[in-house]
């Protein structure tokens, strides 16, 4: 098993760094490169600062934003924390109400839980069976004291693209800033903060060929945010700490390369190829609405197998149950649960996500291995009661080879 | 989740999986399940006098459960029938390096094996009568 | 001027990444490397997790700490914020008193100011004319309700090594945990958290040949810290966010290479060579006590020249006024002010810091350029009143060449 | 702090630095200082009738102050004496791209130059008498 070729279908968890990106990063590391502190006033520091500004412009352009509003962070987790805690903390005491959804990334949900503990009020809006949030429900949740609405762009487990433009219109009508966690969008789906009326937008580099540990929160100039970290005057005091030039330049390069118009259709074709192959497995069911999905994510339930066993059987194929940050967690995904899946269906679900390095051959090989694994585990459970084999009308026969 | 090399080996090729073939006085089966723990297990044993000749299982569950069922099936083969009532769970835990949170599932395997013992015992004291 | 060879004497601001470190980083970036998410349960994720654990052990060993207590952060700024806000927030309401010093890095001082705003009480202890904090004064500042003492190891502006062991003994006697900002110590000076009785220790990679944007807070297992960021369960919930494997592995490599026993004496020799050359400049005065200095930092006042003008004259030599994070700030350094320097003396001071790549030739060339620049600026101010030329007894004569 | 190329050029080679040589009725000097802004400047001019023949300065201060003194000294050379009272501060700001926070220092340069004008004016109305 361990000698089989490994296949990486976990690009939504993280992606390999593009060679052009790592080459760019290297230029800002060594003694012969732009290694100096971008905050230093000497010539070498100024050069590093220029590299940071170049990256800032490229990244901002990808979301149609003004570069000055971009605050670099250690990733989308920090950006989401900064957006939610920062805006709520800046709100007048009587206006500390947050509207968000049950399908957000943990870093939004846990930040929301944190501001609740600090005395803020939070309304969590659900989703439909396809994993889509309804703009109407967001509107109903907004109150006079709402100071922020936070809705993700692309859900990291199902790939469902949330109706950001419609939500933004509602937010505009109610004069509430909208925060969008766009960690999964870069290079896959267009988001234009100006056109779509977004007030804050979280980004991360490592889902689209950039390095881990760097991201950004874009903040529209009419929005006030209280910083989470203090010390030094970098980034207008909003986010102190030495700016990691190589990480920022790497993020810039990754965003430059990640063109949704180019990459989107290619990824969607791979994803569709995988979906069609997996749908041939008895009982397999796609979680979410394929017509509303981002091009890179496919979430499939395989009833009749234990999810942990299936993932272990597929351990040489990198896939996820839910999101990577909870992969040690045996609990059912909060996203799939919000969609109404039973615990059994949720835990037997697997997220496949394709990326720049994925090939059609890999898709075919992965689909075969998944089918083999599902069938093997189901044979192992032959005779099991309906609650764990409800997927089928008993078509498998015993296989004398194994055991 | 960490899986020991032994869990990996037994998960990939679960020795003892399947059913005991045939029927007869020395053959017994037992099942146990736990919907909350997401585990179902069925054991079948074939005894020849005081000795277990064959032990087979079917299982729905996590890698540790599958590996444990396989380890137990193998350890039973050739053992005295009394072993069905005194499974070497400590030996199992050591051999597979089972994490604490998985120990509940092992209890279900014990239950299934014990059910075999009961069936055998019942059959042993009361000779099987056809019809 | 711009064609002259650049000399980098700002290693305390940041250091070039060692080639062995960037090579190590590269191994965790590309599709053929350990790029997966260390939190993923699949085989590729596990490999990345092993790389993280390897680095964790190396880094912990350098400070004599158990690896499990190490929480990776985006740098020492975040580590300092986590230590101070995290411990104070975890303290019982009646025990929210912090003792720190006036010469800490901005990230400690601003975090202290932040907890003050949240209702905590802070006592700031000063330093003597050499920039040294007195353990006795720390002891006098400790109260029954003190929940944390925070004293830096090596001051980043003067290089003064603070008496950590003595402070730790006092803290132990009063049962107050001691936090040490050791951002400047790695590879230069030994710190042994167990031997020295340190409870929390902030580290950063980029001052000793590692990458920017990665650091750690080591937390002793009896100390409770409330996290700053929420979301995901990485690092036991203390610091969520995808672990940046390449950054962590790079920090590990840098700490492996940065052996104080080897590096310290070499850096001290370079620093002494520079000091001796600069002391020959009329009026130049070392800030701090050379006998108590870390090997890599030298801070010198050049009275009779405007500091900004001197730094601009030396812009092809990378040096700092105060710390890089405030280099755009015309205010006098808070550290030099705490030592009793006048604003004029403080703003005419320059921090030189040597590192792994520094050569004796560079030291000599830099010293010559500094002397030339000081003399040129002083000639330009010939005839100035005493307040800006008190450094001398009028020995320069007019130079007809310039003007 | 950002420095324009013109500031850089004048800082590195401050044209006009030094003193006016000699003494006489057409020669005047003026100084101004601000300890808070950390600036001292001395101007010396030599007028020939209504025309400034030479303008020189000494300065202690930041790069912008040094460059500004140099720019003003050069702009005065050949200008009518009345220019001493109407320095082209807007032209200076534009030429050097002086940041707002530095404008206070430029006022001290104006003061020093104006002091030259006053000295010249006084000398002009009352012919200089030795002894
Ligand atoms: C939707 C979403 N938000 C936030 C994050 C967190 O990003 P990061 O790993 O950069 O902290 C992720 C991925 O981990 C994500 O998928
Ligand atoms: C003493 C000290 N503490 C903290 C920091 C902040 O470190 P980082 O740049 O990793 O945030 C620095 C340097 O910038 C420092 O010198």
C-alpha cells in the first residue's frame, strides 16, 4: 500500500508552493537578496519595503481593492479574528451584534464565540440542504445594533459559493459592513470587493500556490478595526511585527499567477471528472449542489463505510474529512451537520479538492482507489444491520480472497 | 489519529475476516453493536472439543476496531474454548497500541466473542437436537 | 554615494537567512516536498507534522525547555502579546498586576498598555544609566496581586544583558511567573529556562539566520495562558491557524546552527573592533556598559550631529536609530531616554549590530565612513551654538572644498 | 522618512555651504535656531548694490533642512536683495518635496535669511562709520 503512488487531492487544506513562488521567496531571504527589515529606513530596508508594496498592489488588484487597505497577517485565521474581534471591539457598546452563519470556518465561528464571551451578541444563520446561505435569512437576522455581517465566499468543506453580492446589497441597505472570508476563492473564483460591496475581506496565500503563514485582511477605509496585536508601528499599528518580506512577496506572486479565468475552468473539468467517477460507486452522494460549487472542491458521502476507516484506507491519497484543522477530531463536520446530514453520513463523507498540480490521470487513479476501498470495507461489514449498510440493496457477495 | 504499524498491517489485510464455513454443534456466532460509537462486529467460531479450530469476523468500524477484531480472531485460533470468556484485552491494547478513546469499541468485540462462548456453552450442555 | 559597497550592520533588526536554512525551507514548499498541511491526517500531512516536531525539539533544546510547551507564533511580537495578554487575562480579577520595565521592546510595552486599558495594573521599572534593570527594583514592584513579571533578556537597542537569573530568583520567591523576551538572544547568549527559572519565553527566528514571520512562545506547563486567536485546534487551541511548515523548519535549522558558544566570541570580537574604531571619533560615546553587553550590539552617541542627518549620510550602511520598527519615528528612543540621555544625545545615537555574515573588512570600512560622515556634518555646522556642538573644543577648521 | 532625489543630491554635496569671505558694507549675516526642532542655521550674504552676489550657509539639522538651506543659498545668488524678504518657500517645497512635518524647520531658515536682509537694510540707510 505504502509503495503506491501518492495522490494529492487536498488543495483546499493547503497547496504545494508554485516553483515561481518559491523562486520569488528565495530572492528575499539570503545575504545577496532583499532580506532587510522593510521597516528599516536604510537603503536595504527601503528595497524590502518596495518588494512588500509591489506584492500589496498585486494582491489588492486581484480583489479589486485599494492596496492601502490591505493589512498583512499570519493567514486567514488571524485575518478572520482581526475582522470579527476588531470590528466588534470598535463598535459602540450598544451596537455589538454580529450576524454570521453556521457554516463558516472555525476561525470565524470561534472568534464569534470569543466575542460572545466578551459580551457581544451573535446570530448564527443556517444553510439549506445544499449548504447555501439565504440572503433573506441574513436580512432577517440583521438588527439596528448589528455592527458586522460575516459570510464566507467559498465554503471550504463543500465548495458552495455563497451569494455574496446579494448579501452585500442587504448589508448596504442596512448600513452594516460585510466581512467575507475569501480564503478559498483566490485563483478559483472572482471576488471584487468594490463591485460586490464588501467592507472587509480575509485572504490567505497557501490555498493557491503561495506559502503557509501569510495572509491579509483588507479593510475598507470607512471601517474602524481595533488591532489584536500591539507593539511597533508597522502597518499603521493595525498589525505590528516585522513584515516577512519573503512571505508577502510569495503571496504576491501566487496571487499574480492565480488567475481564476484561466485556472477555474481547468479545475472544474477535473472536479467533474472525479464526480462522475465517484457517482458510479453504489450509494455515493455529492454533498452540496454541483451547480453552485467552486471549481476545486467536491464533497462526497459514502454511506455504509466508517469515515475514519475509509480515510485510513485512502491514506496515500491526501483527502480530508471536513477541514484539515479538525482532522484529528472525530466529530461530524459542523458544515455537513448544518446541511442536515446524519452523523453517520457526515462522518462517511470525504472532501476532495483539486489544484494546479492535479492531473486527469491522478483523478482516475484516485477514483479507482476510492471505489476499491469502499467496496473492501463494505465486504468486511457484510451482514451488518441496516443502520450501517443502508446504502444498498445487498448486492456485494463475499470475497474468499481476503481474510 | 495515530495508527501503529500493527494496526496498519491488520487494517490493510485483516487476517481472520469472513465467515466460518458450514454449520454444526461446534459452531457459534455472536454480534454486538453500538450506534453511538459507530461499530458493529460479528464473530463466528468453530470449536473442536475444548479447542477453537477457527475464528472469523465481520466488522463495521474504525481502523482500530478492524485491526482488533483481526488480532482477536487470530489469537483465538488454536486456543482453548475458555479463552472466549477471557480475552487478552491488555495484550491487544499493547499489540495494537490502542488509544484510550477507542477502548469503548473493544468492549463491543468482547461482547460479540462472549456471545459465541454463550452459544457454545449452551450447545455443549444441551446436545443439539435436530427438529 | 550609491555606488559604494553596502555594508549591513543591522543584524539586530533582522538577519539574512542562512543558505542552509533557506535550503531547509525549500524542502517543505514544492509539490515534491513536505508541503502538506501538518494538521492533515493523511500520510503527507503526517510527514509535515514530523518536520514540525523535529524543529520543535531543536528549538526547545536551545533554551533547555520541554518541546511540548512551545507554541509557534508569527514572531516575537505575537509571542510577547500572547504572554502578557494571555497570562493577565487568565489571572483572577484581583490578581491582574503586571511588572515590566521601561526598556522593553514596543511589543511588550504596547501589550502592557493594552492590558492597562482593559483594567489591569502595570508597574514599569526603570533602568540605570547603563541600561540595566535592577532585580531589587523588580522585587519592590512586586505586589501580592502581581500575576506576571516581564523582563527582556538582551535589550535590542543597547545590547545590555539583563540579570534574568537574579530576577527569576525573586519571582520564584514571590511565586510570580517570569516572562522573558529572548528575541535578541538566540545564537548569541545562552538562556536556559529550566536553570534560570523562566516561566514563559518569547523567541523569533529572523534575528539569527532564520526567516521572518515565525517565532514561538514557550510556556511552562504550570502557567495558564488565554489564547489571542481562536479557530481550529492547532497547537492545543493556544494558537490556531495552519502551521507554516517551511517557516517552522527554517526556524529549527536556524536555531540548530546558532550556537552561542561558537558564534558569541566571534561576534564580540567584531563588535569590539568597531567600538574601538568609533571611540576614536571626537565625542563619540558608547551607550551602555560594554562589560554587560551581548556580543552583537553596539550603540554609540555622536553628539554634534543630527541623528537623522547622520543616518541619511550612512544610508548605504544599514544601521538603526533605536529599533527598526520605529525607524520612521523621529522621537528619541525610549530606551536611551530611560537611561537618562538627552533627546539630542539619544537622537544622535546609532545602533550597530553584527551577525554571521559580518567581516572585519566591513567593520573597518563602516568605521571610516561613520567618521567621515560625522566630520562632514560637523563642518557643515561650524559656528553653531554650544547646544548642538558641545561635543568638542572647536578643533575642526573650515574646509574650502565643499560648498 | 522619504527623501526626494533633490534632497539626496543637495545633502550629499550641499552647494552654497560655507561662509562669505571678507567683510564690508554689502555683507550681512543672520542666524536662527530652534532647540526643540533640533535646527540651527546661519546665512551670510554679500550684496552688490541691489544684487546678491554671494549667499552662504552653515547648518545643523536634518537632511531636508540641509538641502533647503542649499537650495535657498543657490536661489539667492544673483537675485535682487529684496528676494531676502520674499523667499520662494513654495518653490522650495516643490523642488525638494518637503514633508509637512518638516515645514517648521524651513521657517528658521527664513528667519536667518530675513535677519540678513535687516542687517543689509540697516547698513544701507545708515552709512557705515568706522569706530
Ligand atoms: C474558509 C477558510 N477560512 C479560513 C481558513 C484559515 O486559513 P489559514 O490557514 O491561512 O489560517 C481556511 C483554511 O484553513 C479556510 O478554508
Ligand atoms: C527584543 C525584541 N522583542 C521583540 C521583537 C519583535 O520580534 P518580531 O519581529 O519577530 O515580531 C524584536 C525585534 O523586532 C526584539 O528585538
